[in-house]
C-alpha cells in the first residue's frame, strides 16, 4: 500500500483557533497535527493524504515583515518534507490572502514543493500571486468553507501525487493567464468562422481568447469656469495628521477619513505624516505636500485659477485594497463631496 501523501497546512491565528486581532502579531509556530479547518481538509483528503503539521502565523506579523516571516515559515515547511503545501482558505481576508500567496510562492521557489491555496477572487492576494500559485476561488467569508475544502483537497491530492494539472476550467482554480498548445480537431480558421456564424445567428459560443474586463469610467463634463468652482483634495496616499488619529491601515485599509485644512496653506512634517505601506514614503515624511499638494493648490486659489478649495481633504490607503472596498470608499466620499457642493476633485495617488 502506498504511503499517504504528506501535507503541511498554513493557517493564520484566527483559523487556527488561537485568537483574533489580539494574537495578530504572533510569530510562526508549528502544530504537529491538523487543526481548525485542517481537520475538515484531512477528511476531504479521504485517507490518501495526512496533514503532518500545521504552520500558524499572525496576520500582522506576516504583513509587517513579509520577507522575514515567509523565510521562517519556509524553513519550518522544509523540516517536514511534505509532498504538497496547502494554505488557507483565506476567503476575502486581505492580510491572510496575501500571506497565503506569499508562502505558497516561496515554498515553490525555494523548495520545489507544489502548493495550492484558496481565497475570494477580489482578495488582493489573487492579483499578487495568481500567475504563479494555484488559487481555488471561494466566497467572501468562512460560510463558504464547505465548498472550498473539497476543491482544495482534489488539487492537493493531484499535486502531491505528481499528477498533471489540467486547465483552470477543468480543475476549478483561477486562471493564471497562461496559454498551452493543444491538438484540435479543426483549424483555427475553421473555429473562428464557426464562432462568427454563431454570433451572427444569435447562438451561444465561447471565445478562445477572453479579454480582460474593466469597469467603464465615463469622463465627467468639463468645468465651465474653474475660476468659480469649488475644488477638493482627495488621496489614496495615506496622508494623515501625526498620530494617525483614525488608525488608517498601511495596507488593505478598512476605512477612509476627512481632515480640516481650511486654515492651512501647506502640510508640514511636524503636523502630518504618511502611513501608506506600498512605497518608500520617506520623501513624503519630509514634505507631505509632495503627494497632497496643498501648497500648490493654495497658490492656484490666490491667483484666481480656481475658485476655492474645500475646507476638508479626504484620505485612505490604496495598497492592496480589494476592488469592492475601493468602490464603496469612492461612493461614500463622492456623496459627501456632492453634498458639500464640490464641483472638481484633485486626486493624488502613489
């Protein structure tokens, strides 16, 4: 009888049953058995595989020192000599999803061990790692655990046994943007004509080359007279008063805020800072006007180029933000701006 496939499972502190945000700074640790959703994963593996260890790390610990934390985790993985590593599911938890993707990518790159993870399609970890890591799509929350684990188990068994992995459509993972040549019964020209005829006849057909979909953005009509318009400053660059009074996160922000600037002509380093975690923000710490140009806009206001600047600016952090959350922020901020009579926005981004 063949030896069971050896699986190492990666979880965050919450799904490992250790705690919530109060344990988010927990460094990587090892449990020599399946825990939390790992128990259901092991059951879904149907006796063909066993979870030999669970690696647990706090979301904040990994997010704040990604390279260091992933190196620690990879070292733990190597000590168990698994056939496959499974991470998550992370659902729509941004820090967790990014950690799952980073761990999987590093294990593949440094150890040559196959990996698979699972998360919601809008999790920021998908955009970061889908090209290199197999990611099973899930729902938004842990309510989708029952559907996610069997899909994870199927891929883990195939990967652990060294079996070839088929297309994303056949295997149930998110497409990685790869193309693979396969024999076809008809030439490309014949298939193209067949699709064209089906389209003309109103019949169903499926393209062989799906194009990316982007939200259409209709440009706003031009200002009739900028010299009489009320302008506002909005940024996703994380410019906040010193102390970050509303606790806007450096990555995957869960909130936005507004701050008064009605009596200010520029943003000083003594009064403002940058909490954005997606770029080297040292030059912004020296002069916050470099990314939220209050000084330049005040000059335009004095010269009569614009009518007036709104007394408040609006801010969040865009690094790793899920698209759905960014849309919500945009709608909420826009609603306030419209109510305030703002006619134009100067939007600064990193």
